[in-house]
């Protein structure tokens, strides 16, 4: 009797179906996570509520560093043009947060106007007050790079108590707000001054839990000799190791990110390779934006759950009538023990808990009698979201990646590294000789011919078995040699003539030098006698 009721209930608990990842994230947040956050006053302790613009905005890159490390110049280098509000100099020049974004008309939007624009993801910055908003602007300009990403330039970090107090707003808290919402955090260091000031150290610690978004750039590296550069790199890694507490080594890119000639060109190839890696990382941001937002929502949900356990535990311990103030002081001082108990009772990782000292400071100003007791239903809804709905969205992320064209950051400095003889990888590996009139393999062909004629060619060709004996001398794995064979056997007859054998050896050399093999044989590597056949 009434057996159908159970099946209907199960059907209601099935994961929701969404048309897009962005739509799914917005709906899950509003219907499942936001009620938990509001019930336990999450926004007063951690982060303001998310809005539609937080889910719809383009990927953002946050630049952080001490003054005169080249943050503004770095943006200028990427865009290949000046932007409104830009100032460059050896002294502390940028005293504002500048959001460099795409716009049809070039100009500046002041902070107070920015935080009332529902299309911009900055409305919740209103909480930091006028002292901050007077130091926050949006620079808009029609630049192709900004069609895919936005860049946040930050004030140069100073040292000394006086400068820190004179800001008039919580600098580290603002950076933490941005860190939660951006896709990449780039810490810039000047190769000449690696001292990490107290404020910079405080800022890096405030970026805790966002280490996966962090990259480090050792800038102005063309101004020091190679041996000194090695020492500087080692010193930087040692300094970072004391502040960034992660088992993985943080990725450091070495280079000179401006458009001036290299002062010491000895490390040009190193700088080119490092720039290539960094640009690839930045260019991948639009493609991975949906996954990043999904990951950030999961992190937020886990923190909101822990927060609910903390608040409800404090409420449970409070007396109903007398001695509330004394009990509050006792609970705040014993917060570490409460953390430990929650961790054991609910099997929660220690890394999911908010900073103890900061939480104690925030609790001092709270009225514990207004806290809410544990409401299991709200937590169950979030658990269901994490267990089922998020998995459904992960499938949708993959579908969107395969159905949409590959999104990449284009224009500006990225354009110069993609095309022509100065593109990354051009003239190296399989790209070598692309502009030569003669076949590039012909340079070493006499050496390969000597080996070829020792392998018993018949009618000018050697068998696969004989070619294999020679090719395995390279000690490359069979999977790689198999790909080389497939590329070199241009006419697909299962044998190699002298040109094909020379080509196979050229590709082996390319691989041994550390370059990637092409999936298809480039036109400039086709043996001369096979070019008509291939056409």
C-alpha cells in the first residue's frame, strides 16, 4: 500500500538537469548553499553572497607584488598598448586596484560606480567602504586580449607599519576577496630585491587555500648574470618555502616581461621557454573557467558546512539566562578544542577549518545568543549537492569542452608567440628548416646514408626488421619509435628508402633533443622524391 510514494521521493532526489554549467552553478548556489550560509551568518565571517555576475564573468588574473616589480609593465606587455590610469616608474606608482577589462570605449569607471553595476562582479566590494572604493577603478579599452580575460592590477606592497595603517582599509582582506574569485594569482618578484616584507608575507598567508591558483614570476631576470640568477632563484624558493606551506613546489617563471632589449641576452632561450609556459597557462584560463568556478563552489560549500558546525556548537554551549558573557569568553579561548571535537565527530579534514586566530577575533564582536542551533536538513541539502548535483555538472563541463571551439586568449603579446619565425617552437624540433629552400634533413643525410647501406638494402629499400635494429639503438621506447616509423614511411609500403631512413633518424634526433613529435608530417619535412606522391 502506498508503495509509489517511495519511488516518487527517490525521483525528487535525482540530480537536477541543467542546460549550461553557468546556469547550474547559479541555481545550485541559490537553492542549496545560500540558505545554509544565511542561516549561520556565513557572510559576516567569511565571504559575501555570490551574485550572477560572479558566475558569468570572464576569467580574471590577479597581479600581486611589492612596488616596482613590474606589475603594470607586465600588463602593458601582454596588451601591447597603454591602458587608462597606467603609470610606470621606479617609485611606488600604482596606489589603486585597477580592473583592466574589455570595453568598446576607452575610459575609467570609478569604484563607487563599479559596485552598483550588476553586470560587473564587484558589487560586494562595497563592504570595504569609501577608503577602498576611492582606490578602485576599472580601466576599459577595446583590446583583443581582454575579450577573453580581465586583469587586476594591485597597489605595490610596501613595508613598515606606517604605510600599512595609512591605506585606510584592510588590504589583505581585499586581496583575499579577489583571490576567491579570480582564476589565476601571479606573484611578481624583482630579481634585484627578493626581500619579502612583512605586509607581503601577510598577503601571501591571506591567499592560503588558493595555492592551486598561484604562479610566481621572477621578473627583470635579464639584468643579472647566469650564475647570479641561479643564486637568486634558489633564494626565492627558500623564502617562498617558509611562507607557502604546500608539499608541492610552487611554479616559478623566470624572464623579463617588457618590450625593451635584453640587457644580458645570455639566457634568451631560457626566457623564451619560460614565457611560452606562462603564456600557455594564461591562454588555458578561458577553457578551464567553468571547472574553476565549480571547484570554488565546492570549496565554499565545505567551508560553509564547517562554519555551520562551529556556530551551532557555540550556540549549544551557551547558557539560557545567566553568565553569557563569561561563557562567551571561555568558548572563544577554547575554540581550538571545539575545532578538534567537530573534526572528530563529523570526520572533517583540518584543512577545511577557517583560520583559528581570525575566527576568534571575529567572534569577539558577535552575540552568541543570536546564533542558530544545528539544522540537519540544511546540511543534508548541501551534502546531496556535493554528492550528486556536482557530479552531474562535471559531466556537463566535459560536454561543453568537447562541443564548443577551443577558447584561447588571443591578441597582444600572445599573437607574436603563435605565428611566424618568432613563434614558440618555430625553428626547433620538427619546425626547424621550415623556411629553408632545401630539405633540412639533407644536412645530415650523408651520415645516415653510410648507416643505410650497411643494412642490406634491396632495390634501394630496407625492411622494417632491418630498420628496427638500427632505430632501437636510440633507446627510445617502442611507442615513440612506432610513431616515428609511421611518420617516416611516407609511401606506406612497409619499407624505407634512403630519404625515408634519413627522415626517421632526423625525427629520432628531434625527440632525443627533448622536442615533441608532430602528429602529422609537416610539408617541409617531406622527402623531395615523395612530394609529388603526397600531393
